[in-house]
């Protein structure tokens, strides 16, 4: 299956899958275009999950080598996901499974991309993980990172399953959040997964992410900060910075020094 056939099938896929296969790779390609693009590059998708984004990048850039890196067995699902949409896994895509807090052994990456992953790296491991990532990127190589939603934003808990879209994780006590999970229709395993996800969010703000990445030896090439046009509850404005409460997304393109 060539890139054109892939795009035709992907455009007919369900919206969520179509976004990961087409829209997100297109965004990343747009950001990279002024800096040499992705064609012919060695690319890592760090924290790739099942690998839909990695597959989209691989199909869109057939001369590139794309390696998805994941701490779970999620990439084992990619074949079924693509098959259901009439697609096959691209030949220039492979995966590496790594322990939590580690990165793959492969080196000399031209580009590392990470979409909605860095907020899940625990605070006490973050600097070490970024340091390891840096060693896998060639000097002058690029790191593209996107984080959304940031923790202090309205949906920062990632608990959409509970309808938490209005700062409930900040206005409710932690015990109340647990009670909401226990009262939900989720099964026991799902409840525990969502609970652990919440507890492990690192709570970094947009300036925190940028400062830590620059301290690790990266320079910002381009940044995008997206804020919401909503007023936080007064009780939160008494306790938190308005900018932190209203900043929903950060996107950074950084160059390894």
C-alpha cells in the first residue's frame, strides 16, 4: 500500500483514528518543514501508545524510518486497528518496548516526536527521562512535543469519563474524586487505571516544561501556547495563577544543542 492508497483509506476511517493517521502527522510535518522536514529521517515516536500516529508518519514519509517507543503492550493492537480500517502496517515502522522511565537503545535520531505524553512522566523521573532522550538525538536534531490538557486547565485531570471538564479535579477534594470514580459505571480495573493516571500526572505548567527542557540542553525553535477563553472559579483564582488555570496546551519544537 503506497502513501496515496493509505491516505484514501485513512480518510474514510472513524474520526479519532483519522485524526491520528492524518491530521496529527500533518501538523508535525508543518512544524518540521522549515527545518528540513521529515523525509529521509530517523524518527522516534516516544510514548506511541498503539502506534496510530507513528503509522501515519511512516506512511506519509516512506523514505523515513519510524520507531515507536512504548512502555505498555499497546502496539500489539495496531495491526487490528489498521486492519479494521482496511489498512496494513507500513514496512518502515517498528516498535520498541521499554521499562517505565527508560528510552530505547537506538541512537542518532533526527527527530523525536511526543504527543500528549510528557504530562504523564512523573516529576521525580522527568529530568532523567529527558536526559536519556537527548542522548538518542543526534546533535542538532529536533524534539517536537505537545501537551494537552495541562494539569491546571479545566480538563487537566484527564477524567473525561467522569465529565470532569470544569476544573473539578481542583475544586473537589481528592477523596471526592475517588468517590466519583467508585460510583461510576467503570469496572474495577478501569477505575484503578484512571485513579493511577490522575495521581501520576506531573502537574507541570507550560513554563515548567520549557524550563526543564532548556535546562536539559535543548533550545526552543518554535512555541505555541493555547489558552481558553473561560473564567476560572473564583475560589481557584485565590489559590492558583490565572495563566496556569487558563493555559490548555503547549507545543514546542526544540533543537538539541
